[in-house]
């Protein structure tokens, strides 16, 4: 198994929304905001090569939304989904599977693109796209609080085109050899967190359970989470297990750190231990 970081660029989100009840005087040291209180975040995806499969996990924001929509989030940077894949030697046609951890626009927007004629088409024409039925139904009937994050043009055509399948594993079961699926319910309904085992090392693809290394401390929970107290429970379980087993944690939104290990520090709190680039470890 081989893992690749696929950078799709950066975007901006309100710092208060990203750090919840934590005062700005504390979180601004982690991710300094601009004059509009907006902080820069990565949209970092992953490509997994295993056997004859090339599995892309999440797709970033894409580029088909209107200029007005994009102005709210200021996507920027030199990296793009297709460009980063090309830099690793892959074409869109090479991708066999696209696993969407959840269907918020910054995680699935790149799943569909507009062709030269302005028509919506699958970005990865030979791939099977994967969600799970519980989350899919949640995204199709969004609550008012989450509605703006679920843009159906990013995912509904995949079902209409017959390119979508649902993962049916129970929590913790293997999806394919070396990759198991865990479900998290704090951020959104049935978000998928991946546990990837390669040789003697284990990596957790955290999705938005731990969007960045700055969210390791317990109170640092996003306002976007629909069940913040559930997030606290899920974080605690993951972090304690990560200390015990020396798991590598992969951060989708951290602007600088790709993955890291954690430990219990001198104050008795779980904190970042060492940071890594994925190529250094896997």
C-alpha cells in the first residue's frame, strides 16, 4: 500500500466558527486571522494505491461554483486536485474509487466538474464513488443549519449517472484489505473516518473529526458540528487510542501539518508530539 497527499489548495473560514467556544485571544495564536476574522485552511485529500485500486479520499471544493459563492470562501493557492494528481503521475482516468467522507462542499465539490460545453460530468470517469446510505439521506434532506454545506449539484448527479455506491460496513469493519471504516456523528451524520494499516503503522484519516492539529485540545470544537458534545466523546476516544497505539493522524484542513502523532504532555493533556509529511512515514 502506498499513500499520497493530494493538495487541492486553500480556502478561508471564520476563525470563531472553526474554534467554537475558545476565545479569539487563544485561537488566533494557532491560526492568525485576517482583518475579516477569516483563517486560512487546507483542503488536503489523499490517494491510496493498494493492489490494482487507486482510491481518492475526498475531492476538495472544486471549481464549478459561482464567483459569488467562491467569494465567501476565497479559494486560493497554486495547487489543484487534477494538478496534484498529475504531479504524482496520475490522470483522472486512473482513479478507480472516490470515497467521500461526507458531502459538505469542501470535501466533495471536486467530484463533479463542468466540461468545455458547460455540462456536468464526473471528474473521474472510471471511478466508483462511495458514500453511505445514512449520510446520503441526511444530505438529501438537510436541516436548516447544515443546508448551505450540502450542495446537491456536487453529488446528486453521481447517483443519477449510476456511479454511486453505498458502503455497508458496520463500524470498525474492513472495507478492503487494510482499510476499515468508522462512523462519526458529532460533525455531521455518519461521517466516515478511515483507519489505514500499512505494514506495522496505522494512520487515521480524521476528516472533520479533527480538522487540524489545532483541534487536538478538547474544547476546540467547530461551531459547524451538529452535535458538539458527541464530537468531544469521539475526539477523546480517538486521541486516547492514538496515544496508546502511536497512530498517525492525518489532518485534512491543517494549513501546514499533514499528519502527526500525539502524546500526554507534562501537564497531563493529550497534545501534538511530532509532525510528518506522509511520504516520510508511508
